[in-house]
């Protein structure tokens, strides 16, 4: 869902998809559908945003492991959010390209290096792209 100009939530609709093959380090390969959604930028009728969804790129076991760590051992920052001034409840996973949350590295590392970064590099023709910051 996305928030409209008045703050109401609207469902995003994904139209077509293409099957993509992503080659990660060490011969790792992932193949699956990449769905695309296009919707207007807030306050504009002639500029659009595109959202890409790699269906199945994150495995259920990975999600379960991330949630287990997030619910049991992570400490969250509760400082005020810069937009709404409410508690942020956030945790940096990576800062300046380094793991700030080492307990998540064994789970997120292969996901990022083997699936997400290859997708970003392919989509934006940026073979040198790296992760700098992750919340």
C-alpha cells in the first residue's frame, strides 16, 4: 500500500513481470519474477515512480531468522523521527558500508550480495554499486 496526498492508503497494483536471472558471487544464481508498479508522484500528474518487486528473492527461512533476532536481541534507537517527531524505533544494520549489526550479517549478507545487489546493479547499470547504509 502507499499513502495518497491526503494520507489515505491505496493499494499498489503490479502489472507485468519479467523473469530475471541474477548472478551473485561464487556462482550463486537466483531466478524469479520481477514485477513492476508505476504510480504518480505526490502532487504531480505527469511524473511517476516505479517500484520493482523481486518475488521470492527473500526466503521464508531468512525472514523467520531476521524476525527472531529483531524480536529477541536487537536494541532500537527511539530518538525522535526527523519527519513526524515520534519515536523512530529504528536500528542501523549497515553504516558507511560496514555491518553495524553483526548478528544479522550471516543472514543478510548472502541475501544482499547474492540477490539484491545484483538486481540493483543490473537495473541501474551500476556494476560498482555497494550498500552504504541500511536501516
